[in-house]
C-alpha cells in the first residue's frame, strides 16, 4: 500500500460509490483524496499540493495517509477520478435553502467540444454531494452538469450505464463491453442513443456508431410512427459529435420540415445549425451554403446566419463577400466565441494578420474563450494565457478575472437542486 504525508497519525480510506440500490466498495478505481478543510493539507504529496491521486486496491482502499493531527474519515474528501490531465473540475450538488450536500443523486456531466456537448461522466453524487473529479488536457474545455437529465429517468437503466462507465474508468474495457452486450436497456431508440453517447465518452466511436445505426434502424422499422421530436434532436446531436455530416443533414432537414409545419418560438435555427456544421467538411460546402441562405430567407438576416454564410463564402473562395458579412456579424455580437474565432481566422488566412491579432487581443480582454477560439489561436500561432502551464501565474490571473465553470441548473417540481463547481 503506498504511503503519503507526514506525522504520527495514519489511516486509509475506503471508496464507496452509490447507485439507486445503495452503495458498494469500489475496487481498482482511480481516486482523488485530500483534506476538505481549508488550511489543512496532506504534506509531501507527489504534486506538492496536498492532493493524492491513486487507484484503490482490490478492497477499495486508498493509499495510507499520514498526518500530524488525527483526522476522522469525515475530514477527508475521497472521490472517483476520471483522467489524469493538468485541468480538472468537480461539482458539488446542494439542496436549496440550507445548501446541504445532496448525496446519492444521479448526474450527467458534459464537455463542450467543437460540435456540441459530449458526455464526460455520469454517476451518483457522494454523501458530501461531490461528483467525480474529471481531469483532462483541454484548456478550452467548458464543463456542464445536469441533475435532471432524461437519461436518469429510468434508474435501472441509468445504473446499468453507470456500471459500464465504472468498468471503463477501471481500465477494464473487456468487462465494460461484456456489460454492454448483456444489457437489458438497449431495445428502445432512446436507450440505444444513450449507449452510443456512453461509448463515445469512453473513446469507442466505432461502437457508438453501431448503436446509433441500431437506433436509426429501430425508428425506421416503425414507419407508421414519426420519430419522437426529442429523440430526433438527440440523434442529430450525436451524429454531429460522431462526424457524420450526411446523416446530420438528413435529420436537420426533417427538423426543419417539422418546424415549418408547427413553428415553436424557442426552437433553434436548424438551417443555420446544419450550415455551420457542414462548413467543416469541404465536400459539403455547397450544401452548407444552401442551408445558410435558406436560414436567411426563412428567418431574415441576422448576426448568426450572416456570420455563418460569411464563413462559408470565405471557404468557397469569395473572400471579400465573406469578410464583409463576417464583419457585419462581428459588430453585432463581438463576444460570440465562434464569430470572433472564425472572423479572426478568415482575416489571418487572407492577408490581414495584424487585424486578426487586434481582434483576438480584444477578445482575450473580454474573456471570450472556448474550443473554437483555442483551435483558431493555435492555427495562427497566437498566444493566450491558457497555452501556458495549468499551474502558472498567467493562468491564475486569467481565471481570477474570467473563469466561471458553466453549470446547468435544472429542477424537478417541488424541490430545487443546484450545483456548485470547483476547479
């Protein structure tokens, strides 16, 4: 058993994880361990920050921790850990009113990537209300948490996904895939889409595509019944994440058809959504332009669809026309990350690097950041505080001024829950 810390008082802790039926010891599971109280710390940890990262043994035990003062179990925070990158986040779930920890509650965390929110983790909060600690190497990452996700409505199936997720986190891919094959929660399209999202989260895009295909085939087999709107939307989001432009276009066109028949005030602009997505695929640029123009014709010109069309035109060779539209869009929404990134990148690619640099410097001052900004600045070789080490003073100063982890607050009728994020 590894040992960390200094002092005459020693102990280990046991990691237990909840599901809808109770809790159980978590063997061979990556963890994050530290003293909860501010001002108290485990001395001499490898990272010199008072935090121990390790893997529980076959009995679910942590490393042996030495401290100068005696500490009961309740003085520690011991949580499941995902990944081992330089950046990380844990959320704490709390009840409203007294802000007490909300333990044993199902949650879903997602990470904003180029083409949507990809699942990052799911599970149940600990007795202290903590989620797992999600660690990664993406300084552009924006994490969100949902405490009322549709995937958790069927607790039996959520537990099944949770069990698969735990096997993957234990680096037991064989065991995880055996659970996938044996699942009783894969007969309905929504369940199949949930499984696809889980497999994509685990890095198995090939298997995720197979489960997506199953969901599409299952929906087609009931040809007399239109695909449920929420299911169609979820399928569209997954197709984008998997990089499937043709399938995404098919579903976007169906969403547009339904929207035209029964307009909803709060629905997305599906034509603009698919147009911007297709622009990332050179073989689909003509279709992208068609969709962008359709958005403008249907809803009228606005900063988003004009920005999309401008970006597409620059990619198709109409640089002057594209830049003119993007400039107009930027003037209206100068803090929109994708507009700022795309307009700057178009300027940089077409002979105006100084103007692009000034635009991006202003964006940094205004705390405009995200995956698209990250990619654009990297391509152009532009500096940013987040390109320095995660523990650097430049990052600390920038985060103090700008950083605010994105949290989705969702409620069920009768009781409110909230989530606080800790980096």
